[in-house]
C-alpha cells in the first residue's frame, strides 16, 4: 500500500477534550510499522505529518511532562 493510500484509509480520531474549540484541532491515526499520522481536523484532505514510533513516544513523553505548556 502506498503512503497516500494508507493515509486515505487510516482510522483518524480527535481528542475528546477538543470538543468545544471550534474545530481547531488535530487528528491522529495509527499507521503500519508503529508510525502515527497527524493532520488538521479542518483540512482533512490536506497534508499530514507522519512520525516514527520513537518520535511519537518522545512527543507523548514531553506532553505528559508539560514541556509544551505555554
């Protein structure tokens, strides 16, 4: 399966905590090989960022530690 086909058929989900933000959210989808895709919920046919399993794990770790808090 090509990367484009995999993204088109991926099962995307949005965080439950993002319900009332007017649609300015991201969606994530698991991909083959442990990769994770991320896209803007308002532009579902637009580009997606794809992260390796280790990149995604590092991002989640940083989120849990508050590294991205403003």
